[in-house]
C-alpha cells in the first residue's frame, strides 16, 4: 500500500499538511467537508503537492517534519515538486 504526504492550499492561502494511502479519495473528502475539521469552510481547496513515502511510518515522519516548516519552506516544496530533498536535506534521503 502506497502512502503519501500532501499539501492542500486553503482559500486564505494557508497550507494544510496530511498523509493518506489514497490522496485523491482523501482530498475529495476534504472538499466535501468530511475530512479534517480544520479545513471545513476553508474552500475552495487545491491539492498543490504530494510525495510518495516508503510506508505509513515514513509518510507520518515526513508530515511531522513538513508541519514544522515555516510557510516559506512549504511554498518551496510546492515550487520544487518532487525535488524536495533540496529542502529536507540529506538526513531524509533513503540509503
């Protein structure tokens, strides 16, 4: 089962970070107001970044790290897409 860490842009330009094994289904739930309470009434929502992790634990570790980023660093993730290793540094690279 593939796990992903993802970022959703809210109507106030804030970024919400989450994890899921089915990002499309989870994003649809967020859009319908059935996902995280913190996203209710914050639409329209836009899925702006996602990254596949090796497993659920890795996805949650990445989420923990991304949630602690300042907004500017999260925006760089969105800009760089999958090239996020430049932002996270070598400590997050797989051997």
